[in-house]
C-alpha cells in the first residue's frame, strides 16, 4: 500500500459520514432588507443567533448580515448606523450549500472562503438552516479537509484526476472507521457529482475563451445512474445528460460543450460510458421540449430501450447550470411516469426477469470463483425501488430513500423496508470489500465478488440477501405498482 493511500485511510471520517441536515441550526431567522440595524440587534439578542438571512420578495436569499457585520458598520458610522437598513450593509450574493451535502463540503467551502456562517438551502434555493464555524468545529469536521472544495477550485483535468484518485483511500478509511457501505457510496457519488459539475464549469469557460461565446440559452447538466442516486462505489464510468431551453438551432454550442465535457471527465478518471450515455451523444442532449416529448414516448409507447433509459434517467441529479430548469424537467418526468400504470407494470415485471446467483441448497453460483453482485443483487433492489417509487409519487432518487418513501405513503411495511435495506447494505459491503481488495492487489475494481474470500458471517449475510431478492423477484411478477 502506498504512503499516500495510508495517509488518506487515517483521516477522521466524521465529515464524510454525516450530512448538514444533522448539524445545521433550524429554523433560520430571517429579515427583510428594510429592517434597521437597531431592530436586527434586538432580533438577534432575543433569538440567540449570530446572523440574519435577508430575503427577497420570493423568499429566496438576497443577503446575509452577521454580528461581525453589525459591529463593523457601527465602528465605521457610529450612532448613525443604528437606523440604517440591512439592505445597505448585507453581504450579497450569499454563498450557500444544499441540505443533503455532506459536512466535508461545507467545511472546505467555509475554510476556503473565510466564512463563519453558511446558509443551507433546499432544492428550490430557499433557506432552511444555518451552519457556523463553531458548529463545524464541534462536529470535528475541520480535521478532514481532503477532497472538499479542492474539486471546486480545480484548474483542469489533472486536478480533478487527483481528487478521483483519492477515492479508494478515502473509502478504505471510512470503512476502517466503521462507516456503512451505503454511506461510503454516498460520499463517492457526491464526489463524482462535484467533479462533473466543476468540469462543466471549466468547459463553459474554455468555450468562451475559444470564441464560442457564452451559452446561447439556459441549460443544466445532469448526472444519472448510481452517482445521481448517491450510490457509487469504485467501479464507475460516465452517465450524464443535458437539457437546454430553445430549439435545435442552438445545439452546436451544446454539442461542442458535450465533446469537451466528456473528454475532460475521461481524462480525470471518470471514463467514457460504453453505452454512450453522455452529453456528447445527441440522444442525451436535448431541449426541454424535446426531453418532454421523449419522456412521453418512453412512458406511453415503451419498448425495451425505453426501459433501459428509464433505469438511469429517473435517478438524475443536477450538477451545473440552471437548477430551475433541471427541477422543471425532473418534475415533468416524475409526473409523466406516474400517469401510466402499464409503464410502471413493465418496470416492475422487468425485475422478475432477472436471474439469481443462488443454486441448490442456497449456494452462490460463480464463474471462475466470482459472480456479478451488481447485476444479480443491486439491480433488482434499485429497480424495484424506482418502479414502486414512481408509482407512489415518491420523488426521492436514492434507493433506501425511495423505500422509506413507500413506507411513509403506506404502500410498504416498515419491516419489509428494513429487510430490503439490510440486503442492500450487505451487497454494497461485499462489492466494496472486493473492490478495495482488488485495488490493493493491483487489479482494476469491478462488480464481481468472490464469495469464498469473505468471512463466513459475511458470506451467510450475502446468501440471506439474495434469498430476500429471490422473493422480491417472485413478487414483482404479480404486484401492481401503487398508482
């Protein structure tokens, strides 16, 4: 094992296992820009907060005022500052982060930008919480600045490749610290999304510098598949798409953007997708109207290729560009899919057609000592959650989050969800352990597991997981998704 690998494995993994939603202060204390400094001081004293978020008319963030800002303006203006409106002294625009981000993202951003306060926003960009430097120190997060905002400040493919190369060591350290495989997969998926988003930003800048000009219309880059769900392990390639406003005449700029984006990601170690599920492919680069038409075709005139596309498209995550456009496409996709019981039934029955690695007496059937744990294990669990979730109007994209949503909707029993979640974790754990062992041995990581190399207890849990999946496949042939 290299010295660099060993150094990464010794990191404190806390900020890679916990999300901002677990440590942020809520609810946020907000104000209007017309509020005076005098009133703001009284509000902050009564509520015990050290900052106020100033809202615009649509309740989105317009600015932030901290206790330090107030002290500074009083020191500069004296008593005259007391009756000044917050709009004159607030900091804007406001740096913020999503509530589902892991702690390390916020820690690194606050460290790089010198921030003491960082608002947390929801999918629509509205504030729902606040994290402070004091909270982050309490969370032990400052000890683990490894990847963090390094990705967001990368200058090119080489910098992104460095972040990509650190993932095996980080995953090993997280596992040694007791992090569940699902949590490790969430970290890896988050880094893949960050790398893709940063690459998109760099490519956009390169197009402008090379005379292509600014983007001809609003657009959004999406990450699909396992990274979109936040369930990536160490063997992954590119799955991405793009949506833009306007007509086909605008496509040349986006076509060049796709070629450069996919090339940069490949150079960074996120390899080209063998199935060409990438922005450079016209099929995965469409206007909003074209995407909506395509989605209607997939849902109301489905074929086998449509089912394959759905497998990854409905796991989309926004990473760059116009987030409102991505949300509009996501909402349309989910609403359209939920309208066709026939389409949802096809998705569910597709699970029933999957093979099982279990042979006589529950033995795992292998070829050359291994079997494909992703194909036989993760795929049916992920596909069932997706199909049932779409039918029940569950908008989450993570597999376990989808199962939880089904429980909340009353269409799945909590005990069934717990069993499926355990199976998902056990299979993820087996794949990750095999990948780390293969990397340590100088082999490329994959999704095939050698069960005989596992400790007996883990091998037994793996067999139990596939027994549960076998029952799931049998039920998929008869159960109609909730409508």
